C-alpha cells in the first residue's frame, strides 16, 4: 500500500475507522513502536503512545498536504506523543537487560483493541484535542519544544502589538489635535503662550 493510499484511507469517511488504523499499523506500526520503545524504554508505554499517535494521525491527517511526507509526519507525531508522556512524569524504569522485541506480531492486535471501539469515542476526542499543536507546515510541535507557548505568555506578542497600535493612534490624535487647534477669534485676548 502506498502512502497516497494510506492518506486516502485516513481521510475517507467511507473507510471504517478500524480499517484505516489497521492499514496504518501494517505500513508503519512496527517502526513507530520500535521508535517509541527506544524513547520511552517501556513496552507498555510504547503501546499506549503508538495508539495515541495513530488516533492523532487520523484526527489531524488534513494538516498533511504531501503524501511523500507521511512517514516523517507520523514519526514527528510519535515523538511529540513520547515527549508528552515523558513530560507528564509517567516514566517507568527500564527493566535490566531490556532489548528490542524480536516479534511484534501482537502489537497491532493490542493497539487496535485499545483504540477502535465505539465506546472509546470520548478518549479519541481527548487525544485529538490534546495533540492539536502544529507548525505552519502541518507537523506537530513537541510539548517541550520552543514553539509551544502556554497561557499568558502565548498572548504576549498579540498584547504587545495591540498596545503599540493604541499608543500610535493616541499619539497621532494628539499631534492632529495640537496642529488643528482653533485659532482665536478677532477681538479675543491671545493666550500668553502664543504672543
């Protein structure tokens, strides 16, 4: 299956959600899972992050414009999900002698069971909303990345621009009011400052 086919499957409302996830797992599941294990050092956490990565991928696939970037985009999503997991403090100690799994045949079954049921609609909506931070090119921004601003800090550039614009308008109004002040009528006393 080509990345173009995968992109179509993820975007299509006609293809059942479970089928779209299964196709994505067949194409990229093993390499994403291995990447998550390398970062998290925990196989169970890697299952969870892989599941959340696929949920986020389907929810935000409209942000990806170029099919040839699908693999890179999915890896960026997985890295953002791994970073989110690590930032939340849900890290476990790696078992002594932990190595990469030799067989990952059950990974798709375990991941699909935890993501495609109708009873998980709320969870999928939560993951999609939580993972809604993307750059101009449609790639996810890591939660610990420099581009992600939170709270009041995120509003600082906008606030600064508004304050500057208001000051400029106030200054322009002052200059116009001073230059166009009404002249004294004939016979009125001229103020001391204008003599």
